[in-house]
């Protein structure tokens, strides 16, 4: 079965998965419960939160690492609002043919870059002493760039404004006071100005790695530090 068919099937499965966890709302009472929860926790004094986000994603069928930095506020670790900046750790290398069927037809080496800002809203759907499972929703704006090279120099560049919308589910398991494991799975839908027509910026995102709680680490190293309580 062709790869693109498998990818589309997997994307459908992801959509079904998110529907099963976000739309099992049997009654309106559950919606009101979530809203009441948000209103309740936002009465508390917010604390600063910062995080390095490292995940993998797909762009035009190419798996590539993506890095991010998030900074914002959190209400009792139940609701968080953050601003993040994201970028590909390295460009996507490929080849493309331009002006097909004409006397100017030529094949070039290409490099694709993506970077964008994103507003993030997170809601914790389950929390215990060891576990924290939450759903981040991201809405961003940024730029995709594609450069065409021949053997000697840059020949052409194209830029496209993108508006990525990403929904994911992420879980943390705390191993010790300030360190644990983190993993997540999501999907990004990138709306664009369609200038770079031969690239698909939609894609699955996934991650697995080590998570460090800097506030707890700060308190462990300097329990009398007056700034630790704000982390």
C-alpha cells in the first residue's frame, strides 16, 4: 500500500482518537463542569511557567525534529496559557523540478524552513501525585520558506505565511521530585497562503523524552530563594 495512503489512514485514526477523548460528552452538564473548573482555578494567583518543547513532526512526508520554547502562566497546574516559538531543528532537504515541459525546465536541490509563534492553552484532564495528562491547543502564525539551489548558488526562494492549529494529548510521569518522563501525540493543520504549493505543512506530531520541573529543581537547590515560589 502506498505511503501516502497509509499516512492518510493514520491521520483519520488520529482524528477519531481525539474525537473519542474530547467528544464523549453525554450531557451538557459535563461541559458546564469543565467551564466551572476553568472559572474556579483562574481565581488562584498564577505562577510563571516555562518549558522547552521538543517533538517530531512530518512535513511533506519527511520526519523532522521540531524545537520550541514556551513561556506563560499556570493556575494551580490545571490551566496554563503560554506563548511559544517553534522552528525546525534542521531544514528539510529535497529536490524539485521547476518549469516542467518548457525550455527552462531544471531540477534543483531544495531546503525548507518553518518557524512560527504560537498561543497555547492547556487544560489538565487528569492529575495525580505521579501523573499529569493534559491537552494543549495551539494557534500560531509564522512563515514557511523554500530555497532552490543549483550546484553553485541560490537560484530562487519562495515564502508562504502559515497559520498552524495543533491539538495534542500529552502526559507526564514524575519519577523523582523534579525529573520525569513526558510523551505526546497530536496533529497539526497548517493553513497557508498556498505560495509553496508542492509542500504539505500538515502533519502528525509526537514526542517522548525527559521532563524537568524547574520550579521544584530551584526549590531543591535553593530552598530559601524567594523567586522559586513563582516558578
